[in-house]
C-alpha cells in the first residue's frame, strides 16, 4: 500500500443552497409520491358522517398541488444556482461537452460498472458519469413538471 505524497486539503464543494435544494427536493418527491398514489388509487373510507365533514381528499389534492409548486420553484432556483454557484454546481460540469468529460465517463464505466480497472477515478464533487445522470434527471424533472401541471 502506498502512502500519499501530497497533503490533504479541505475543499468546500456543496454549498448551502445546493444542500437545501437536495433536501427540499427529496421531501417534495416523497410527498408527491404518497399523495400521487392516494390520488391515483384513493382508499375507500366508509363513514356515517356528513359529506361536508369528509373533505379529506380535497386536502390530499391541495397538499399535492402545493408541493408541486414548491418542487417547481425549488427546481427554478437550482437552475439559477447552476449559473451563479461555485465551480462544482455550475451547469458546464453537468453537460458532457468536453472530450475530457467523455474520457472520464469511459474510465468511470470501466471502474464502477464493468469493474475491469482497479484504480478509481480521482475527482472532487461529482464525476462526469454522475453529473451526466443528474443532468438527465433534471430533464426528467422538467417533463414531470409539465405533465403534472397539464393534468
């Protein structure tokens, strides 16, 4: 086993807005999944109460729509932060337009997916493969927002 010749240095990669985006996004997706399944296949509650006391499904729909707006505004903020954030959160890291990014994706595939190479790819932040997958995930978010609000 080789020892490191270079001293380690601390790098501030994930800024507070990126971390907030992540956790708000995770919470929104969880709420949207739960309420979406309830809207798609509502449970049948039988009750002898009056109809005006049974507005629970309206509350479920309101929670779903309010969370969808939070999800959308959170995504718009992340789009903005991709232009003004630090070097690790910029959009040019997420879209593979440089040859070096494609080479790194090839190396990550060899190490992590195919497991035919033993040396891991040294990166700070996301490697090119993860960044590209996140970019595709952002495109899926856009599709979800448009199809969700179209309903």
